[in-house]
C-alpha cells in the first residue's frame, strides 16, 4: 500500500568477502562492497538519480533493502546480485507491486 515500507530480504548473512548490488530496471540503486569501503544507495550509487530521495535503507549485515514511503512508481522488478567471487554469483528477482 502506498506510504508503507517494504523490505526485500536476501535471506542470507553477508560474509566479509561478499559484494551485494541491488537494481531496479537495470539501474543500480544500492551496493555494499566486500570491504565496506563503498556502501551506497540511490544518488550515492548513481549521481543524478534521485528516484528514491533517501527512502532506501540497506542492512549492512544481510544486504536486505528497505524502501520507505513506497509509491506506485516504485513498482517493478528488483534484482539482487550477490557476488561471492569473480566467478561465482547469485541473483534473485523480486517483483514489487503497489496497490
């Protein structure tokens, strides 16, 4: 429902060596680097992209993504990419529909 918060759960405990990236319609909206030197959401990840305007919260431990004050324009396919090593990664798709 519009105005609510929704959390997209990774269902994993992030390991120090894992990187996590979140995408909406192929645009990176959040990221945690392996060594935590880069933790970004929305505008910090993509300069000039203010779609969520500080409405994204990223859990450092799990990589789960919370969208606060959700609107109809936030509907769509969210992709989670967990990069374990250069040749090993996992992807999950979350379909978000706002009523």
